[in-house]
């Protein structure tokens, strides 16, 4: 074995003094791209915080320019109850019918047409069941449903 010929175990090694041309070209392109990227995004003053603030200000201006929603008149309470019941029926069909059946007679979940429920059949107890859920399968809808939708669901369940 001789160190002069770089011959180890019968394998002759070539000593390269330069890296291959393709590697040098790729490194050069990468360095140029990196410097230009830093120059454009880091030193040009661009900031995502400024863009966020601008979008937030534009949204606030749109909301301020939009007409306020009309408040229900004092004499419209009957119509509001009908809307709430219709909203409750729609939410029941979308969220509850899969477990309690389309007619509320049960399935995976209990029968909602019975005279008594396991956790009570008052409006407050049904509201608690919907918002907080119950052990054994009833999920919580506190973060998914608004107060109006929960009231509509309670009215619909009590009407079954």
C-alpha cells in the first residue's frame, strides 16, 4: 500500500482539485437567489404586520359604512317565535336527526317524543343538554350554535 499513488486495497483514487462544474453553477445560482430574496423581503420594508393592519382597517371601514341591522319591533314577537321555531326545526334536521331520528322517535339517541327525559324535560334542562352535552354520546353544541338557534331547538323539541 503506497500513499503516493493513493492505492488502497486495489482501488485507485483520483484526486480532484475542483468540484464539478454543475455543482459550482448550482451553488452560484443559489447564492444569487438568496441574496436577492433577502434584499427584496428583508430590506425593502415589507411587513406582514403592516399588511394585516391595513386589511383590518379596511374591514372596520366597511363595517362602519354598512347600514346597521334592523332591530325587531315590539309588536313582532309572534313572528319572531315562528321564525325561532322554523329555525329550530331546520337545525334539528341538520344536527339532531342523525341520532334522534327525523321525527324525534329515537335511533342512536333517545326518543324525544316521550313524556319524560332522563335529564328532565323543562326548557332549561333541555338547553343545558344541548349546550353542555351529556355523558354517553350527547355532544356539546355550545361553540357551534348561537343562543337563538338553541332556543329554536328547545322549542322544536318541546313541540314533538
